[in-house]
C-alpha cells in the first residue's frame, strides 16, 4: 500500500507527521518511509539512522556528435521543451531544459544525438531500527525534481516486497513534483492548518487530487488557531477530516529539538492513533 503525505503549502507539518507516523506504525508492521521532497529533504534530521546503501541518480541527456550530423534541424523541431537549438553550423543542447524523452535521439536520421548519463542527485537507503528510510537528494543547480522522485519510487518498488507499507513524504505545493509523488498512491493525506492561507492552498491540493482521481483525506495541524474555514470547507465538500493535531508550544519544542513528538505528548499521540486506525481500515 502506498500513502502520500502532502500539502498545498510548505510548513504545515508533513515531515512531523511522516516521521512520527513511521515510528509509530513500524512497531506493528513492515514499512519504508521515503522522503520525496528531493529539493530540500529533511525527514532524516529526525531519524536515528545508518547508511545501508547509496547510489548516484542520473538522467539521460543527448550529446551532439558533430562529425555525423547533417544539420537538418529535425531534433529541434521534435523537442517539446526547447532543449535543442540548431544554429547555422552547430546544434546546442540545454541540459537544464531536457526531459529525457529520447525523441531527438530516436528520431535523428544519423544517430548524432546519443543519450549520455548526467548525475542529477543521489538516492540513499538508511536503516532506522524498526523501519527503512529512503532519501532522494537533488544536486545543487539541478532544476527538475520529477526524474529523481520517479527513480526513488522505482528503487522502493524494486527493493521492497509488496507487503511493505510505503509512506511518501511529498514536496509541498501542487506542481509536477507533488503529482509525481501522488499519482500512483492508494491514499493521500493532505496536511493543512486552520487559517485563510491554509484553506486557500488546501483548495488547490484538493482540486489536484480530484484531477488525479486519488482518494484523500485531511489532517488539520495546529488545530485551535485561526478560524473554522477549513472545517466548514471540508463539511461542504464531503471531505473526511482524519485528525486534528492541537496547536501546542510543547509540540513545537519537541520538534525543534528533533525529538519524536508522540512519545512525549499525549494529545499528539491520540491523533496519531486516529491516523493509524484509519490506515488499518483502508488497508483491510
């Protein structure tokens, strides 16, 4: 079973919930936590972990071969991402724009654009006692997170049996990286906060999940601040609210110290139990 923990905006508490839920659930079942926020992964900051395996993550980029090229310009015509430009006596390749679709390479009449690997990041597999943790980390300067997110998910599928629960800590927002992290999930938890900003971004996240046709529910973090806008919206739209994590300075202190919140905060633990029970119901 694949569960994505997402949000319409950053700072809502995805990582807090992901790391605590992983620890809590791993006492009873096999699971792997995957940090798919590859541009700024931080789940590992809250885990006691040891490196088990690491590998370089590459993306395939065309490399122009001037000797065989006849400068027909077909490669530039078929590229939907403007990653190739044919000028008078040269073909320019822009790796930052390339989506590794292979169109230019496969359709080149003279095989003058073979695809070559280019490092875009790393995938690291950690052991965290009772569960496994996978982290994808994009290299500084790389602009496309989606290929690395895809490779992280592929690594998990190849390395773990289907009986393992997969928890995906997704990037914030509603753009392509979130879609990649959610599109094949069995369920998506949308973490929000009860403020006008939280409601605005929750609406966007809900519309995204509807387009993807994913089942989803809402977790309200910092419950007690702001207003009832999020609750009223969920009631109107028939969206289930799975848990309401209280707004408590003690939770913030535990989080700031890198500690597991559920072990020392009863209110947080009760809400985590609700999330755990819900997962058990949909996985039955």
